[in-house]
């Protein structure tokens, strides 16, 4: 697909391609853990010793609360995290990684770092820094928007 004539479509195409490649890669490497690419972000967002309100996690990731509930329920069913009602507010859920979740999180980090290392291959360190800085700048106005 030649999108070089239209910069906007080339940008969109490259974002789509990177997303597609990442989804395929993570679907494959995370299959033994029974974790989908959409769930890995939740393991990465939780620190190993952290206990956090589910709503705070939704806010941290700028995602809808219902998406968080679905992902965390699936991760809980697989034994990767514990979800308990808050003692101070029965409507709130507290979330924490289990030992199995900590091990899975470390494996996800390893796979994510390998993917990043592969993406960095054609770039210099300076180019990679510029790319990540520019992507962050483009995303900044949308931070917190769900």
C-alpha cells in the first residue's frame, strides 16, 4: 500500500500497522498465560505491591470503568489479581496483584521490552527519543479523555 502521496493517510496507515503488528505479537506470546493484548496494559499499570481502587486504575489508564471491570474480572478469574470490596465504600473495588500476577507482569514486561527493542532497531537513540517525545506531545491533549 503506497500512502506516500497523502501524509495524513500515511500516518494513519503506519499507526494502524504498528497496532496490528503489536496485537498479533502479544496475542501469540501471551497466549500461554491466557492473557489477551487488551489485558496486558492492566498488569503493567499495577505496581507489584500496590493496592488501588478500580476507579483510580480506570483514571490512570484513561479508560472507561466498564472496560476496566471486564479486564480485571478476566485477570481475577485467571488468578492474576485479587479484587475485594473496599471496607470504607462498598461500591468500590480494591485491586492487587497476586504472586501469579506479579510473575505474569514480569513476563509481560520482558515481552514488551523485546518489542520496543525491535521497534528501535532502525533508529538511532536520538531518533527514538524524538519519536517518543513527539508521540507524547500528540497524545497530551487527549490524556484523560475516554
